[in-house]
C-alpha cells in the first residue's frame, strides 16, 4: 500500500504570487511555520520551525519548476515526499494541490499520519487563502492544538 494524501484549494491570486508564498519564508510564516533558515532553492536543505510546538523539520528541496511545482522531502520519523503543484486557472486565480506520499508506515500509525497530514495541509491552504486574498493572519496552525 502506497497512499497519497492530497489537499487542494483555489486561491484568487496570480500563480507567481501564490508560488512565491511557498518559496519565501517571510510570506510562508504568515500562514504556516514560525521560522525558516532560508528560502526554498533547488538542491538546498532548510529547516522549518513551529515555535509553539517546539518542533523543527529538515526540508530537502529536490525540484523547483517556477510557478508550477515544488518537490521536497521533509520530516525524520517518518520522512515523506511532498509536492506543491500550482496551476494557473486564470490571470488572477491559482489552483494549489499538495500531495504527500512515500509514507513508510503501516496499520494504525499510517492511519494516524494520514489524518494528521490531511488536516495539517488543509489548514495550511486555508491560512494561505486568508492571507493572500484578504491580508488576514489567522494563526490557524498555531491555534490548531491546545497550548500544552
């Protein structure tokens, strides 16, 4: 079994702006993680941090096709692959799909991972939409779990 988790959202902004929101941590921190050691660049490794949860993740960037695709591997236990796919629907609309795959788990661990990752990536896309379309920083990821 090789499951793929997939979430998607229409963002009413040009594809270059939506794509850059994932490349540039100054923007990504408005809707996803707290900090990053740098922008995403093909062949580079960065670290993302979520301060509230005291969690860090190493991100290896494998492939970047400008305004079309970002491919990464992230995490350590387990390490999985993630594709961010950008499709220009019109000049002012972008359809973003996030695919998470190569998940080396089975049974109840796999089910828990699928639930957590699906919810997490959905929250990321919801926050992206609110920030890019309306300038709102909703703190969705930060507020997703209790403060313990």
